[in-house]
């Protein structure tokens, strides 16, 4: 009986040791979870800042592009008016030349 009690006490010690190791493991997992959560929050904030900066840069490029397209549109309109004016003048000259015959 004493031998059996000795073996049971040995198992108790082993289970106590196993409990302590499991508790330490749980603490380590909790600590890693906290560290991971902190790092994910920092990464989330960094991504948000990057997205906001990218949005500002895209808006600035969009504004510059709108200005350049507006200037080009005005230049094309001016050239179109000159071309039409020259064509009308040539047409009138041809009609006058044909009428004078």
C-alpha cells in the first residue's frame, strides 16, 4: 500500500509540475497575444496614415491634371476658331472669284 501511495504522490508531483508549465505557457501566449495586438494596432495606424497621404497625393495630381486639360482645351478651342475662320475666308474668296467670272 505504501508503494502505491508513493507512486500516487509521484503522479501528483508530476501533475502539479504539468499544471505549472501549462500556466506558464498560458501566460506566454497571453503576453504574445498582447504584443501581437499592439503591433497590429500600430500597423493599422501606419496603413491609415499611408492611405490618407496617398489620397492627398492623388487629389493633388487630379487637380494638376484638371488644370492642364483645361489649358489644353482652351488652346484647342482657340486653334479651332482660327481654322474655321481661315476656311470661311477661303470659301468667301472662292465664291467671290466664281461670282466675278
